[in-house]
């Protein structure tokens, strides 16, 4: 009898939690979602489809600062960032500062599959989504909600205060055929300037997947960009020959040295999952062929 093929998935719903706030709806959601995604992977789903589905479910839930739970920039418009990367084909797609997208990650996937480009921004991303039949938010005031655990006082233009907690969502997966993929989606930082783009839609900063590792980041994106971000985890593994957890810890240390905060999830081709954050907690979940599913803060 052959052994169960190796697979694994990890999710995050943002780094940084405030001790006085209730994140149990998000943790329950992550717990259910990771089990659902585990069943799909066990049944042979691709890592790429799985990370897209996981992130789309988080975007639709209104429980995180992504998709439905996003808040407007200082212009009063919700501007969304998302990216997805297929490690096996080394292909990626992304959207940045894009208004009205109901499922930014699905539009990012479509950019990857149907264009010669990696990143579409702003009105161009919206026009692409429209032309390709993606659902759009018609009435922002009826659609967007404040996620549980986020208060109106968080919607501050103060970048330092905005760094107290993050609600970006991300997924990384290894499928039974050994393929790795990663996806990340966000409404960005609270109180961000109109047109501001963080790490999330930048391939190599917020998201990375190759034949060795898949990575998704959350935190004050400016620092992840300046520290090299998700691709730095892959480089550490490749050039320093360190385990995935040490590579994640190295990136988080660099972000911290620069003054940034946040968290990282990663999975390698052996199905080992790594988490790291320099914030008090990170909403997260994981499941794999080698360990029991869990969800925690
Ligand atoms: N990294 C995201 C950004 O800078 C924010 C977050 O993770 O909450 O846009």
C-alpha cells in the first residue's frame, strides 16, 4: 500500500491582534476553511486553485481587511490589492489600487492566465475585470462592512497606529503533485493615501511561489517591500540552505530591524509549514498530510 501523498495548506487573516477585541468569528472561519481546503487538496485539487478559492472565501466573508471587509482610502474609495503565483509554472498575476472588484484574487488569476502581464492597476484593472465578466461592487455603502475586531477608531491616517493590527488575507499550499502556490489579498492599510500600493500585489514582496517554497506576507507593506519580502524567504532557503522556518524568521527579523511589523506564512515542498510574526499574534490556520488541522491567533 502506498503512503498518503504529501500536501499542506496554511492561511493567514492578518498579523497583530488587540487583546481586548474578539476575533473568534475569524478564527472559526479559518478553522472551517482550512478543513474544506484540506479536503480539496486530498481529493487532488491543484495548489493554485486551492489558494485562489481560500482567498476568495476570505474576501467574501467580511471578516478580514480584504474584499468585503476593506475600508476606503483618504479619497473615500476602496482600493484593492491582490496577487497570486503558481510556483510550478513560475507565473503570476496581480491587481493594485483597483476599485469595485468583488474578488480581487480571481481578477489577479485572470491577469495571469489571459494576459502577457503580471500586474494591472487602478482603472485599467477595473476595465479588465469588467471586460472579463468579473462581479463588481455597485453600491459600496451596502457592500463593505467593518470586520469584527476592527473599530471605527482604527480608520486612522496615522501609519504607526495603523500598524497595530492587520487584516490582509493569504494562503499558501502544496498539492499532491508537489506543486506550490501562494495568494494574498488586502484592502491595504487603514487611512492610506489614495493610490498607495503596499506589498500585497507586488510579486516577490507580498506573495511568492517557486518550486521550493510558497510565501504570503501581512503587515505594514512598506517595510516588507524594503526588506525584500516574500521572495527573500526563497532566497534564504536557496542560498543559505536554511530550513523554511529559519528563512521566515530571517525575513521577520529584517522587517523588525527596519521598524516594521507583520507576519509571514510559508510552506515548502516537503509539506512543512512555517509561521512568523513580530506582532502580538496572527490569525492563522494550517492543515497537512503530516499534522492535524488547527486555527489560532
Ligand atoms: N500588507 C498590507 C499592506 O501593506 C496590509 C496588511 O497586511 O494588513 O497593504
